[in-house]
C-alpha cells in the first residue's frame, strides 16, 4: 500500500471511531477470539506505510496517537455488555498494539470511566491489570477499594483490604486507612471499623484529622462501647483543640490534595485524553 493510500486509511479509521464504538461489542469484542481479530486487523498489511526510502514498513497502528487509542478503548468499554470475557478480550486486543504494557494509558482510561461513574467497569479493568502482573501498588488498591464501595460491594472491598493491605498497617498511608474506615462507616460494618482503628493504634499510628476520630467514636457509641468512645476522644483531644488558623491551613491542604487526586477534577473524557503523556 502506498503512503498516500495508507494515510487515507488512517484518516478513515479515526473518522469512524464513533461508528466502530457502537459496533465493537457485537462485531469485535463479544469473545476473546473476536477481540484478537481487532488487533490482527490493525496490524495487517492493510495498515502499513513506508518509514523511509529504503522501504521499511511497520503497522500503521503504531502511528495512531495515544489519545485516539485511549478514546477508542473508553468508548468500546462503555458500550460493552456486562461480560468479564468481553471486557478482558477487549483489553487483551487493545494492549496487543503496544510493545510495552501501557500502564499510563490505562490510568487515563480509568479516570475517564470514573468520570462516567462506570464503577463496575473500573473494577474489571483494574482486576485485569492486576492479573497481568501490573499496577500492584497502594494507589491501585485504593482505586479498586473505592470503586468496589461505589459499586455497592463493600464486603468484597473488605476482603481485598484483609488479603492485600491490612496485614502490614505499619506502612499503609493514612489516606488509604481513612478510605477503608469510611467504607466501613458508610456500610455499617462497625466491628471491622473499630478493629482496624485498634490495629492502627497498636502501631502507634495517630490519626491525622478529627473526622476519623469522630467516625470511630460514633462507631463505639453505636456498639455500646461508651468507655472506648470516651477513651479515644480524650486521647486525641488535641485534634479538637487546634486553633482556627491551624484547622483552616489543614483544610486547605487537604482540599488541594483531594483536587489533584480526584477524577472529578477532569471535566470530560476529552480532557483526560488531552492530559495524556507518553508511556
């Protein structure tokens, strides 16, 4: 295929992204084998261009921008039926385009799905990523636990916490501990909440904000453990006695951090794509 014809094909492919999105679940992604056919199609000789005068050729898919690849995957995932096989097959086909595992691109995909409040799909994408031996970090598990909670699967979030995180509370960031305490609190899993807090106290971990102490104190009260409630209120009374200036400073810092880490800070899926960087 000539360079002109190849470029024409590329333009046609990118112009038809929205059309392909509606057809993808039925034609390309219903099974793993069908999903793989997408990768084969994008990598065949129909998608070749000349790299230089010596006639070197490579798949045209390598020249498609990362933004377009991410956008294509997001749109395809949004259109898929609730099938693990279909989702995993789509992801397998998509990642086959890359020489290296595109963890940075997947982070942007997850941000876009969170913006659309597709929590079940977020869980599936994260689990697929972990199944590939990628993204095994505290940040990934924080995102997974939050998505499970938003998908009304608090018990599963608890199991993930116990199996992957809670065994070593000495080094778990307070941000993640606070998230799990909030999950327990919202879902009335109060025994698990107070157990987690006691385990943190055993490592001499002091809560960084009074809101955490209030949740624990409320849990103790509901469980009828009034002495324990009074104990922690007394133990961490300094958090409630801080000056207004100190409280305002902490609040401003917390809001700034939350804004940086919250997917709601992204206005649209397109904004997510605009903010991508090379893997």
